[in-house]
C-alpha cells in the first residue's frame, strides 16, 4: 500500500497519540515524530496549518514550549472514528433486514444534499438508485441522527424491513458497494504489513522491539488501516465472497496494536518531552 502522505500521517499521529499526551504536542515533537517517517519539516508545518484552518488544532504554549492542542471538534471527530477504526463492524445478521434511506432534497439545499450523500456513504450505506441508499438495519439510528443533524427530515424517509423478493441480494450489494475494492484494500493491507510484526519479533524478541522502530512500523500500519473499516458496511457474511479479507486484516491490526503500541508510545513520550 501507499506509504501515506504527510497530511494523513499527521492525522494518524494525532489520533493515535495526542490524546495520550494531554491533548497537546509541542511543534518540535510533531516535527520530530513525523521526521522519523521521512516527512520533511515544511510538509509538517503545512499540515499543521491546514488542520488549524479546519479547527482541529489551536496554538498553545506550555512551559515555554510552542505547541498545539486538539480542539473540541477534533476530539469529537477522533472519538467517532475510534468506534469504527478500533471496533471494525462485525457482519450484520441477514435476518435483521435492511434500512433504506430515500431523499429528494431541493436545489436550494444542495450543499446539505452533498453532505447527506457523503455522510451516508461514510456510515456504510450503499447507493442503489437515485436518492436511495441502503444499509443493514442496525444503521437506522445513525441515519436518523444524521438527517436530524442536517435538518433534512422533511425531505427524507427511513424504512426498515426484510428483503421479500426481486433482485438477487448478492447482485444488489455488489451494485450498491464496491466490494471488490473494499476486499482489495484489506488484501493490500495484509500484503504490506503481515510480515512486519513477525520479522520485528524474530529480529529483537517479543517485548524488546526498539521504540523508534516500533513507532515507524506502527504508524505506517495504522495509516494504511484506518480508512479501511470506514469503507466496510459490515454486510451479512452470506453475501460476501468466501475468502473475504476483512477478517484476517482485522486480526492483523489487533496483533500490530498488541505488539507495537507500547514501544511506539514510549518513543512518542521520549520525543515529545525532549
């Protein structure tokens, strides 16, 4: 997989570690940590500036050191991401049925219409027709909350029920979601990272991986992983290919966290406190 851009690596760093360093990091620490990932200082500072404009970071000096703290918006966004990134969606039981969201948002609300589409997709909904989106029934509460937050209730409908006939369900889900790309993303993750933990343990021994080395491998794996479960709606297993790669990929990231998180965080503390 791609090694990650300076922008994505910065977000990954903040999500993985900034909340464990009192929601704040010195700019020198951010530069040093991303420097270990071969991101140059100018790219780091550009990324920080962009996150300031997005109201993710706010400049704050602590003990005479210039740095940045996470804003409330950043904290909320990271917490919402945690629920998916660290707790990948389990396959929905087929018998629980489906949630269908339909909408016809007028042109005067086109900005909200675009947001609704993108956020339904982020929730795991698939598009099966003009203004018609579908997901496992368990997503109905999230869909209602989204519609209410955008104040689009009068333009939308939410239905939940079982599939009683018509188009083959397997064909429907393949038309509604790019399952080949989702599965391919998991496979690329496995190819890129499956051997890393084993090689590190073989080289150094379990529990003895050098902090800097652990940090580099950990960050690369997290940066590649964190977008994958957000694209995965957790469809019923009966509708997916028999060798669906999401399961071994989820097991791999759990092993990466178990083996590399502690030494990686030790490196973060060292750099941040330097």
